[in-house]
């Protein structure tokens, strides 16, 4: 597929998004529309659109690539997905009712009422840092593909590719915000899901396999092991570690994350929000199983056609993230290449546009107090929101450039590793607030506890083999981080006469 054709396709795709954005926001582009979509979103649109937000380009490229990793990961990731499903149910049953009962715009308003001003700002700051980093990682992966297969052809530098991508996202989200995102993410999720099934069909056709025989081929291959029950102490792949890691990472990255919760809170009531979460969970598990199957088929196809995993242009090491785009854009026909490109762009931009909206909402509400009655009549609130939206786009741009310099591993592993450090204190704060209702924290000490906890977690993780009898952490590291934060809050808290009831 030629770079010129890819570029024309990208321009057409974003032209469609601009049209939708204009149609949605031309009547009303105020802050209520941007922050909450006037709390009038249909639960089924939210549920379907959340698939694209939760999956991203990481799932689209990095997860299939890791199936054939030299580390022997195979379908290990599906254990993590099962843990995710448990986490989604916990969020729906425990956290969503709390948020609706308190009628929150920003979910960190709970921390303000439960613990105090400094705790509140700490929780919001953790989200801003965590989501900026994780969203930048996700966008980085797609920009690498666009750079390698399109913009290098025009001698456009990497930084310019990143800048163009972020400016495009900014331009169709800064007015309509969440209301626009609900519609565009629904469209983009449709493209994403369709591309998964069509990619499987095209690869099966290239391998002269029916869909049924293809799944039998995957089942009998060296890529399809799901459950790893050996060596609990020394293996990162063990079932228990993956289930626990998946569960707690999901509770933190979804239930305590303004991005995905903002969509849920735009539903009319708690019943519709929970229907959204349960429907989303079912589809999420099934789609990820298909992504892993795509990964196995890609490696079977690569072996049959003597295709090597592409090398990273910086480190000169095999980079599994690039196998899918290499096969789709260089070894399949034009239409399959378009389908791949459509799914990749839809997956990643559905995540990034949603993240930028959530980051803007959190800062405007948690730090500027735009949801408070006394501030509602101030002038230029919309203009201020536009400036904040642009500022977070600039922050993401800088993070991607830094990550491009230091990264030398699969992006999917990097995202969850960072989440274990950044979201752990947030999970500790909410755990303490929900389960220690007779305790009051020392509000001024909370920021220091939340800084100390990731540092101690890092030290323990780096020395776990010596300290813990050979134990090796994976994503369940977030549990350790949470426990350290919780312990710090408990040791510095005091008992109060009246229990907290929210």
C-alpha cells in the first residue's frame, strides 16, 4: 500500500470526524456539554464506545505481537483479561453507585469530601500524571507505525508527525468534549471491531484456511497456551499473578480514572450505567480473545512466508509491535491494508481523544472549580477550558518525544508497569476511604505518603528476588503499592466518633 494512498485515507477519516464534531457542537459547546454531555447519553452508545477507549492501539498491535514473543507469552494476556472482567464487575457494583449517589462531575470529589483538600488535589494530580503518560504511550505506538510506513516517505520528522496527530485530535474535541466523544467513539469502535474480524478473514484466506480450521490451527500451534500454573514464585506469567494484577489494575485504571468513569457518569441513572458496564465487560473479553487469535495467525503466516519480525530503527532489535503493520501494509492486498489502518487509527484516536477530554475535565473541575456554583457566572470559562485542553495536548506531545528516546520494549508491558506505580496510591486512597470509615486521615501528610509509596514499591520490586525468596512481580505490583499507601494512611490517621457514610 503506497504512502500516498495511506495519507489520503487518513485525511478522509479525520474529515469525517470533523464533520461529526461540528454537527454535534454547533448548537451548544458549553462546559456542561463538554464535561457531562448534559447527562443524557444512551447507555448502549457509551458501552459500545468504551470498547474503543479501553482497547486502544496497544491492544490492536502490541497484544497480537506479544503472542509470539521470545519470552514465550503466547495467550498469557488472556489471564490478565479475566482479571480485568472481575475488576469491571467490582467497579459496577461498588464504585458507580457511590459516584451517582454523590452526583459527581469529577470522581475525585469523593476524596475531597471524605479526606480533605490536600488529599483531593493529590488524587486528581495522580490521575493527571498517570493518564497523560499512559495515553501518550498509546498514541506513541501508532505514531511509530505512521512514521515508519507513511511520513518517512515524505521526510517528515517524528516530532512533526506527533504534533500533527495531536492537533487533529484537539481540533475535533475542544468544542463538544464528551458529547462529541460519545458519538465519534461509537463510530471508531465499529471500525475497530469490524477490522478485527475482517483481518482474521483476510489472513485465513491467505493461509487457505476456513475460519473454523484457522482456530483449530491456532489451538494446535505453539502460541495458544492460556493458563500458566508453573513456578508461582519466579514466573511473571503465573495465573494467580495475572488474575490479581488484571483485577486491581482495572479497578484503578477504570474505576478510579476520570476518563472511563466520565462516560459512565453521562448516563441518565445508575441502572443504565451498570447495564453499560456489564455489556462492555462481555464484549471486552470476547474481543481480546480475537486479538490474541490474530496474533497467533500473524506468526503462523509469517513462518509460512518467511517474514521476520521488523527491527527497531533505534535499537536494531526485533520489535514485535511492528509485525502486524508489516504484514498488513507490505504483504496483504490493498483492501486488507486499509482495513488494518482503519482499525489502528480508530483504536488509538478513540483512546486519545477521550483521555484529552477527561484530563481537561479533571483540571477544570478539580483545580479551577468550574463546577462550583460560585464560579459558574465567571467570564471566559469556555475560553479557559480551551487553553487547558491545548495545554494537555502539549504535555502529551512532550511525553511522547521523551518516550521515543528511552523506550526499547513492548508498549503494552510498559503501560501496565507504569500503572502499577502511578495508580497504586490512588487505589490506596479509595480503599482507605471506603473501608476505614471510622478513621480520619492527616490531610496534610497524604501527598507525602502518596509520593513515598511508589518509591518504596520500586525498591522492593528491584530487590524482590533477594528480599522475598526469589519472588518476581508482574502487574500485581499495584497491590503492594496500594498496601504501602494504605498502611501509611492508617498509621497517620486517628479514630473519629462519627463514621463516614459515603
